[in-house]
């Protein structure tokens, strides 16, 4: 995130804009259901300082590890060597943050959302997609292998998943809960013991997110195997950096109650104030860390 490449920014903006448009369509088709989802999400708020801190830690971890809670699964499926240590670090960081988390009921919580008519909602999304297109024109990619998609096209595909998910399942994209499910499954035997209670082992409340990420891994594996020629890998972080970055991702996403997909795509698309707080701090943490590393790390 040192601003030397804009591939992920193009994909993120396209995915975000399409997510916003998808939610706006749902908003227009089923306004009562849309508002019910907003209210439900707002009923489980956090605090502005906590959200900002979590976003910063998440951004720092993303820059160090070269990954994020959702892309870890893509990297696992693609067989990226650093994916496994990042995944382990995210699990460790998530468990640590869950064990140390304490409610702060005495402080004001962010439980609001922006009220927009669906047409304005859709216009915001189209504007963001337009920014991705502008970036594609101003900062074109290096020649891509025939198997690769333009980042903005890939982002539109990701964002388009929001509409069938919310129409059929009343769900949104998000990866953070999957780590809670993995921890809950792996530590289920000790959940009700004194050690489990001290660690605050998550309960297994919903396995649908876990199933979703299993299919992400499978889809990534299929795409990797069928890509001809194989897509080249860029520079990879060390195992130590992957572990540390993964742990920061786990802590940050748990503290912020979401990640780049849960907050950055779904939360912003639902016009949640909490997500509008987290997202810029993710970028601030990642960009600042990337600039520091580019200046002082050889």
C-alpha cells in the first residue's frame, strides 16, 4: 500500500461501487427489508475510537502481510507460500482480541446509518465505479497475461455478488466471522472449560460464512490450476512478516468488528456510520506503513 501500484485500489473501488449499486437495487425493490437489515446491523454497535483503532491495526497488518481477511482464502487456494502463516496469524490475533475484549458500555456507541433515497444511494455507487474506471485510464496495468482480468472487471464481479446474496439469503460479503467459526470449531472441546471461558472462545452460531470461504478457496484453486500460462507471483513477505501481519489483521478486524469486505464493501454499501469510520483508518494504517517501509526498509 505504498502507492507504487494501484491494482488493488482499482479492484476495491470497482467492488465497492458495485456493492453500493447492488444494495441500492435491493433498497428500491425491498425498502422495508433493506431498512430492517440496517437496523439489525446498527443494533450491535461499537465505539468510534475502538473502530478507528481496529481499522488502523488492520491496515498495518494488511501492508506487512500483503493480505487481508478475505484474500487469505484466495491465497490459500492459489497455493501462495505465505498464505498459511498469514492464516495462522489471523487466527491467533482473532483469539487474542476476543480474549482481551471488554465491553465499554459507559461510552457512546456508533449505531447510526446514513438515510438516503435509493436513487441517491445508486448514484454514489456509480460515482465510485467511475473512479475505478478513471484509475484504469490514468494508471494502466502492465501487460496482463491472457488469463488475467482487469482489476476493475474483477471488482465489478465481486461487488455484483452482493445482490443475489442479500436477495436470497439476506446476507452480505464479509470474512471476519469465518475466523470466529474456525476458532469455535477448533476449540469446541474446551469452550465450556475454565480455560475456554478465560479465552472467550467464540460460539458456533452460523456456519454459512465458513461454507462461503471454503468455496472461495476451492474457486481460487480451480482458477489457479486452469490458468494458462500460470500467473506470476510478485515479491512475497517473509514468514515472520506474514505471521506478524496476520496477527495484526486478526486483532484489527476483531476489534473493528469487521474487515475490508465486511466494513469496506458491505457496511459502506449499507450506509453504516461505523463502516465509514473504519474504512479510512484501514487505508491510513496501510498507506502510512507502506510509505514508512519504502523509506526505511531496504
